[in-house]
C-alpha cells in the first residue's frame, strides 16, 4: 500500500498536488481557526481524492473538533476520524491523537507531564503507524529561537514511541520541522505542508508499506 501524508494545510489543501496512493493521511490543522465552514470545505476536498482510505486527526487550530465535537465529526463524511482511537487498514494498525504540549490558547492543549503521559499511555503496544499532531522530542521539532534553535517536542511522546516502536510516526504542528528522520525502529515524518510563514511550500511525503511491515520502504517527498 502507498501512504500519502500531509499536515498543517490550514485551508490550503488544494495548493499543492496530492499524488495518487491507497491511504491519505492528514495529521491535523486542516482549518485556519477551526470554523465549521472550514471543516465543510475540507470534507469537500477529501471527496475529491481518489484514495481508498482517508485518515484524519485534528490539530491545535481545529477548534471545531474540541468545542463542537459531534457536529464537526459528523461533517467529515469521507474519512476515518481518529481521536485517541485506532483503525485497522488491511492489517495495518493505525492510532491517532490530536494532543500536544500546551501552546498559547489553542485547541487540544495539555500540560507537559502527567496530563500528556496519560494520553500516550493509551496507545496500544502493537500500533504499526502512530499519528499525532505534535512531534516527539528530537524529531521534526526544531524551531528558531533567538538566533539558535529550540526543541519543542514532547518528551513523554518520545518515551511512548520507544515503548511501542511503531514502523512510522506521522505528525506536523512544527512547520519548520518538515521532513524525515529515523532511528533503529521508527521512521518519523513531519508532513507539515506550510512553512513557518504559513506558505504552502512543502509537498506530501509518501511511503510504501511492504505488506509484512518489516521495514520502512521508499520514503520520499513528492515535488
């Protein structure tokens, strides 16, 4: 199966071409400030895609999924919406969660430490693909800070990844962290479409699932 990954499109989903594939994944921040109108437009975009499966989580901009949860969920008629929940696609177990360390007054904020750890403790050990909005510490989480860079990822999320060892961890949130990193057991994909200035510059990231799921294959950007 071919997976096509994006995140942080901020209503600009159609600004870059979406390649063909079997599974389309969106790791949150589909909206600008979380209006139901933006959710409806996003659902129209999903309907235009020919992928067999479409999997979506919310992000910190997607207030509708926090403040009007049932209404927002009901408007997504053409995808599988995950919120601290999982789905299985042709034997591949995928778990999705929208939370991130508290950041200003945005949606799906939780304090670092016990609050976030309680969310990550719910992730099943046999998860193949982990989908979160925010990054783990040290992967796709570097932001400019006073002439240097600062790592803003979640320490407890990294610990959960070390426990679970998913084949892939897909996220966004930190636009400047777009790209692919790896460790011995997991490929980390920051699929943010927008750059730090909210320009839709970054293409989708694509990978092939090898059937047995033994190792990451052919992970690449599409330009």
